[in-house]
């Protein structure tokens, strides 16, 4: 994901919070302060993503949110398939925020006949029906939540059937053609990075305390 | 997460794959090619994170992996608490990769007495026991999987009890003091970014096809 797009998500989260607080208009300076960038950066990002607004009196929050909405949902076709109904797949299939943001998981798939009997809002099919469902719902985006050992094989199958975007939860680097967009969500990496920074900070504080201790000792 | 740390994760994923393929030694050039950066960048990142190896004949993969391991698990104390046992929390509590990578969720918490009856490998406690458990297991890192409406309140409580790192799955920007490290995993953003790029590419291809069409038409 490009850093500018990440910042757009950050601005949006800020705008949503401001809106909940009853605020109607916002300056790029406010957004900059809230997200830790410069007002210039905010305006540059808005211009990159073609988000325009009346700068003199500030931007209307509703207006900005609507424009951001259009960025991601220009086509009304946000049909998604989810492959792998293990613990993570099941949780993702039930994640209500996707629907609230107009992203519809139209079908889920698993090789395990037992999992095909799961009864939730969304049907669970066998993998043999993958192509049929992708074609019928004109699906372009898939969520991959299969074990790492089968991730590459399933990714190959998905792209063969016309999928061009994959959110991959399996902790493997998928090999795909250049046209296919992959977004890896590696839960271990996310947790390990926090652990890394926490330890680093503890060590830094430890050294600082040691320094203070030496200063106090006055040989 | 810093981009250099992200690349370390990427190198590690490559190394794991190479190791599975039976490769024993690797050059920075190989890692660079596999991850789309320059060999200089690889060496610079290694040096930033104090990862050293015999450069002349290449790095030993096992050696690199061991050094990366130490980055994240220098302290053996990787005890973690998980707050919120909804669908996502439950899936995370069962995520076996965490244990495989020496990250132990020692306890989970939920305000719902019904969820406190969930029987899996890890106990589910009421929130009233949060401080006691954090103290007993000397926990520094928490996974936050509560609804967005209670995320800030729970984050405040966690930091009050000494938590300094949070992986936050609630789609809100948490306000915390500077010492607290937050890593946001926003599932909607991850999915929307893929949708954005897929649509962008489809539109680009659409224009290209239109151009070709016009060329062919030869007014």
C-alpha cells in the first residue's frame, strides 16, 4: 500500500472522529496536527487522489468523506470471495464492518466438507464451484485465509479465474503476475513489530536509568 | 511500523522460503532481487538492525534467521493479553502461529459473562482481573479486539496497568501517551486498498482499450 493511500485512511479516521464530535468543517492544518504530518502534505495527498474542496473556509467534513467513499467504491461491484473457513476465515466472514462499508463477501470456500456445513449468513462452497461463483458475481477481489501450505496453489487458481486483487492472510510471499495486487496481512509480523519496539524502549530506558545511576554515584 | 522493519520481515519471509527449498547460503543480491530492493538497501537494513554475517561468501541462512529471531525475542518474556473475545478475538486466541513464534497469549478478557465460559486452551477472564494478570505475568503487550466504541476506554485501562504496546484491531485512532506503541490493523482499510488498486487498474486498462478502439476507427 502506498504511504499516501495509508495517510488517506488516516485522514478518514480523523474525519469520522471529528464528525462524531459534531464538527462540520475542518482545515488542512487540523488534519495535519491530528495525523502528525504537515498541512502541505495533507493538501498534496488530497490532490494526488483528486479530493478537492473549498480551502479558504476549510473543507466540509461530509464532503470530504463522500469523496473518499467514491475513491474506493466508484464501481458498485464490490463483490468478494473468501477462501478458507478456518478460525480466521470464519471471523472474517462474520466481520460486519465489511458490509457497512459496502464490501460484500458473496461466497466462501473450503476444501473441508465439514466446514461446508457451517451455517452463517454466507454460503460455504466446495472449491470446485470457485470459477462458477467468480464468474456469476463478477468478482475481482479475494480474501485468502487458507493454511500457508496451500496459499500459493489457491492464489494460482484465483488468478486463473480472473481475480486481480488478493488480501492474503497466509504468512507466505505469493508469486503472482505483475497485474495482480497482493496485500499481505501478516498477524505475527504485526505483533512482533510491537514487541520489538517495546523491548527497544525498555532497553533504552534501562540504559538511561543506568546512566543516572552512574551520575549519582560520583566516584 | 518503520519501513526498514517491514523489509526485515520481508527478508525473513524470503529466507524461510529459500531454506524450505534447501538453500543454505544467500547473497544480499539474491535477497534484493527477491524483495525488489537494491543489495545496498539489504546491507543497510541489516546494519541498522545489527545483523552481521560473512559477506564475502554470502550469509548463512540459518545464521540470519537466528539473528532475526533474537531481534524480536531477546527477552524470553513474550507474554501477551488479548482483550475482547468476539469473532476476531476468538480467532486470534486460536491462532497457532503466535505460539510457534514464541508469543504467548497468557489470558483473554471479555466483559460478557457468556464469553467468559468459552473453553479453549486459554482462560477467559472478566475485566476486573486485568491488572492482577498483567502484574502476575509481567505483560507489556496487548491485543485489542474490542468493539470500536469501547476501544479507547480499554486502551486507557491497559496503559494504566503498565501495557506499553498494543496491536489494535478496532477501527479507531487511539489517543495514548508518547511512550505507548500502537500498531493498528484495520481490516477494512486493507481490503479497500486492494479494491482501490484493482479499480484503478481496470479503469487504466479501460482507457487503453478505448484508445486502441479510437486508433482502429481511423476517422
